[in-house]
């Protein structure tokens, strides 16, 4: 028979020092959450602005789009790229764990990649065309509708990605 020695309760409550990989993962998770959340909030704000302009005529819509195009593409890039890179790091680190700890960051990354694809396929080409509008073309409303639909889809994807990143993977786990 062997004697069992229990460690004192005090030792169990002290946090263990993090390894270099643990620190990298903590920083990546923070960057992922922060930038994905800011990006999702940014897209929701633009969606609200765009929907509020649904009754505007072509001249007003064009004027507002010209103002939006001054810096919002840069802001979107500054938020989305770090969110995607950090989420990829989190997904790679969590992949061996299995279960929700594996799949939630992977789903978040796939959603962020879908935002990239949709942005490059639909939104950016329309932005480039709208930037050169001196007056709105005859089909401006159809172009606006296409841009807004793509934007609504990418907004939902960004919000879902943020949700995946904030979801608790283990209901009994303590968030640190």
C-alpha cells in the first residue's frame, strides 16, 4: 500500500507560469477577440448607415458613398487582417484539442475568410466603380442593392465569427 500525499490547497490556487507558447496563444486570443469584435461592430455600423439611406436619391447616395470611401476601406483592412491572422493562430493551437475547442476557432476563421472572399468578389469592385461616379449611373439602385446584400452577408458572417470566438468551449472552465 502506498501513501498518498495531497498538495496543500494554497499551491492549487496559485496560477502556473505560462510557457512561451501559452503567452503567444493568450496574445493571439486577445487580438482575435478584440479585432474580430471591432470589425463586426464596424460592419454593423456601416450596415445601419446603408439601410438608413435606402430612401435617398442617387445623388445623395453617391455623395455619402464618396465620403465612406475616403477611409472606411482602410479601417476595414486594419481590423480584418489582424483578426484573421490571430484567429488562424488560435485555430491552429486549439486544433489538437478536439471538440468545440477545435471547431469554434476553425469556424470563426472560415467565416472571416468568407468575408475576405465576398469583399474581394463583390464589394471592392463596386467601391472602385462608385469612387469614379461624378453622377450616379441609371442602374445605381441595382448596384447599391448588390453592394448592400453582399455587405449584409459579410456582416452576419463577421458577427457569427465573433460569436464563435467568444463562445465558451467548456461550461465548467474558468476563463482566465
